[in-house]
């Protein structure tokens, strides 16, 4: 009996070892070839693709088309599955890979019909841009053709790689549109629902102007006194308390100082775009070296796999960076009975077969039905000017004025572009697809008020060039002037606390170097939460004996989102819990319409603070004898739940609530959550939390700086470019985790590529 068991166990072990060997064998043979020669019928001149110790793609070509081919080849070798996910995400084609479980996501995105829009848009592109995308796509597909074995993602999903099409590059840009503007689209519907259910006074109360403002020109929107409206008791009785999502994705920063404020006299740019973090990271290091007619162009920075452009970087004369601008780029149009609609059939592919999904469309855009009324979405993403390749013109700009001129016609999601040049000049400009309509609305408007100027791209883009104070900063909050605000609207601005903190840091010194800028990127001082720390201490000191340990931790919170701060965890979670509790009556009503306060949560701070200070009777949650009891019991319940989240028990030492553990950064592969056994192979090591939302060092559990860039045009050799992951999407590649250690330890990696380790030479088939 024991002998048989032993035989079975040995057989199982051997079978497991064999399966593991097969898996790793398949992984190994799917690694791309990084050195050698290959022939291409696409390029016109010999072209080189080199890689350094980080895996940076270093391209040497004699024209931009050949450079696009080589960059496409590099993207195809290192990141094809990521590119595949990005195009499928925008097109609503994920179910073909992942089955029926992905259908709800596909159906949600099919509302926008972005595959059809990409095809139509591409057909209208200038011939030069069509050729650029075609050559890039051939580079991607040649890399696939030269791969001896598909990567593990296709083995696990039992699917085949589909060739890259030029239109797919537009879908990748649309994925960025959905990421950067997707939450803003439904804001008007949330406003409308609040106004319809609770009245205009409640809407005005919830979205009142914040005291935190840091526009570049110093202008301030007026702080009007807003009375707390009466809340009908029926809404308190029907309220269901649940966590309202706290949107960490508002987090990008950029700033610059002119050459007058640096030690070497050159203007300095900082840019750290914050996005959801996963493996592989969104950006891809690249340098393009192009010699054309004896004129050499070198541009270094990060590219977006799927697109043949350098998104953020420097060409030795001009450096540029972006943050999401959050101006208003969407309106909902209430249709009348006279407005005609039709049904469009969308075919969603499945692993076996397909599903037909119908989208109701109108002259104004796709239609959603709410309470038997029809509302059409007019969004900048639907316009002909939404996407183009004009971003590539920044690669050859020679000055700030050149960059501002070419950036007026760029087709990307609207951004705050900050640009510097080797002469020491600096500037900011709203850049990207901005509609020319003049009256943005926060609630749906009737179809009779539709402005045909939606069809044209705005040219009166706000800018600020070489300000007297020699400083520029943006951080997703309002950067435009108060008067321009009426023209361009609010598409979901971040609270201005982070902008104020960056501005304050820039005025603390008169001379800056690279390390000074890096310290601002890593600044996690909790200036915004200071008043909430004081408020919570006041609550707990009503019973100092019961809360003695809590008071000690909160008083010693260090005033920062520091890893070993327990007090920060308690203050942060307490404020979040108050939002959930006090706005539950509104959230419950919105949930019935598939809407949520999460879309405007970043705006609720003024109303929240006013409520806890005034303690209006009609807003006091049911079951609390008075407001003091409510504040205390909310803290007790919050602490218990936080302890359960961290330890599995309601009681225990508060040391278990260190912020570094509560907000631990986890950069994970999409597959590891579904197949935990692959976690060690696919995920980056966990990192102690080192930031939060309302400070320059924005960081959540799966969110953070997608790159940390600091550069001075003309002095790139001393620049910094740090990414939270490596170049390759292949877990056995030496470049899979390259650079993550520096990111996790808050060190830096060089902006420029290092020594060349690998080289592929592309040889044209004809002279």
C-alpha cells in the first residue's frame, strides 16, 4: 500500500517537474532574438536597432520612416501582447481572448464604436501619416514573423496573434482617451441626476468652489457662500452605506523653471505622469537617431507601444512633458422627439462565434436612455481631429515657440504641455484635441442648443510663456485663468491642494538642480490632511483614556505619508469613511441609475468640511444620538475594519496599520490575479507605500508615477528617466524588471541610454 502511494507521489512530482520544464521551455524559446542581421523590403537604407543594459531601444536610421519601422519591430518584440490588449480594450474585442466573462467590458466600450471611428479617421489621414503607420505596422508584424514561438499569454489563452493594422495604432491612442477622459464623460449625467433628485441647491452645495486653487496666472474663482441644503429624511432612511471609490488616477505633475533659476543656466523640466501600474509598464524607453541630408536629429524619451512617436522627452533643443488637463471635452445632448436615431449592429468576436450588440446612434453621437429620455454623447474623441500623428512634429522643434506652434494641431487627449528649450525659455499650453464650442455645460443641454463648432478644433488655446516668476507648474487642477475657465469648462479637475504644494516648493528656492526637482517629485508631506488630523484629534480627545494609543499615534503622525506612520493611515481612512457615511443618501440614489459620486468625489472636500463643521441636523446619519456620537462611532468602526483588512481581526496593535503596509504598492501582471501560482514569476516585488493622493508623490496600491522624468535640453547627460518596470513583457527577459529597483528605492536611472549590448541590423532588399 505504502509502496503504491510512494510510486504515485513520485509520478506526480515527475509530472509536475515535466510540466514546469515544458512551461519554462516554451517561455525560453519565445524570447526574441536581439542581435543579428535581417532583410526588409520596407526600409530604404540600412537601419540599426540597438539595446543597452536597460533594454532601451536605440534606433539609427537615415529617415523617419525607417526609424518607425525599427521602433515598430522593437515594440513587436518586447510588448506585442500589451499592444494587443490596448487595441482590444478600445475596440471592445477582449472577449475574443478571455471569453464571455469579458463581454460586459466589451459592450461598455462598443457604445463608442471606436474601431469604426479609427477606420474612418485613418482613411482621411494625410498620405505621409498613413505611410508612417503602415511602415510601423510592418515593423511590428515582421517582429512577429521572426519570433519562433508565441509568448506565454497566447498559450494560456489558447489564442492566436493577429497581425497589427495601421488602424490599431489609433485604437491604442483611444485606449489613452478612455483612461484619461473616460471618467469625465458621465460627470454631466451625475450632476443632472443630483439636480433632478435633490434639487439645484444640493448640486451647488456638493460642487462648490474649493479654496485650494493654484492657477498659473494666480487668478482665483470666487468662494461663494453656499448654504447647507435640507436633506429629506426619506433619503437618510433609504441610504445604503458603501465605499465610494476614491479616484487616485488624478495624479500627474509637471513643472519647469527657466535658465535663470538653474546652476548651469539651462531651463529644467520635470514630468511624472501618474497612471494605473501593471507589468509591463505603459511606457517604453526609446531613442531615435536620424541622419537626413547631413542633418542629425536625436530624440530620447518614452514611447507608447503601438504608436511610432516619442510621447515625452527631449531632442537636445526642446524638452516636453504632459499632465491631463481635465478641461471639459464632453457634452450630453437631450434629444427631442424630432431627433432621429437608428440602431447600429456591432459584432463582438468570441473564442467560438460572435455576439451582436446594438448601439443606438444619432446625429450628435451614441445614445443612452435614462428615465425614458434619450441622451446623446458628444465627445471630442468622436471628432475628426481627435487623433493624428502631429505629436511627432515636436521631435524636430528647435525652440519653445516652435513647440507651441506645432502643438496647436496635435491630436491627443487634451493635456497641459510644459516645454523648455536650450535657450532657457519655458512655456505651458493646453495641447491636444479641444473642441471650439464656446459654452461648456455641466448638465445635459437640449439638441436645439447644439453648437456646430464641436466639429472644429479650437485654436485659441491658453498658454503662458516665460512668466516673470520664471516658474510653471501643473497638476491636473485648473491651470487656466478664471476667465478662460468659463470658455473651456471643468471636465473633472483635481483638487488644487497638490498644485498648491508644488507651487510652494518651487518658491522655496531661487536656484534648482536635478536633485531638487527629484525631491519635489518624491514630496509626501501631508499638508492637505493637516486640518483633518486636528479634527480627528479633537474627536478622540473627548475620551482620552479610551483612545490614548490612537491619540499618541495621530499626534506623532510625522505629517507625511511615510511608511512607518500609523497616524497617517488613521487620518486618511477616517476622512474617506466620513465621505462614505455622510454622502450615502446621495450615492444610494445615484446607484439606482448606474451612476456614482465617484465621478465627482475629488470635488467633495468643501462640502464635506462644511458638514463636519456645521453639523447640520438633516444630514446626521440615522442611529446616531448626536454628531459627537457619530464622529466617535465612525472612528471606532473604521479602525476595526482597517484592522480586519490588515490582520483579519478587529483588535490588535495599531502598529499593524503602518501606512507603508496599508498602502503597499503592488505592480502586478494582469494574469497573476487569475493564476496566483504565476505571481512570483510575473509581478514586481511589493514596495512599502510612500505617497498618497493630495501630494506630489501620488501613489496607491496599483497606481503611481508611470515615469519620473527630469531633463534640461542641451544637458541630457545629467537627466533622469526612472520607470516602475522594465522594457520587456517577457518574464524571462533580462529587461523584464530592469529599472524597477531604482524606482522602488526612489533612486534614479539615467535619461540617456547606456552602453550597447545588442544590435539588429536591417538591410534593405533593394538599393
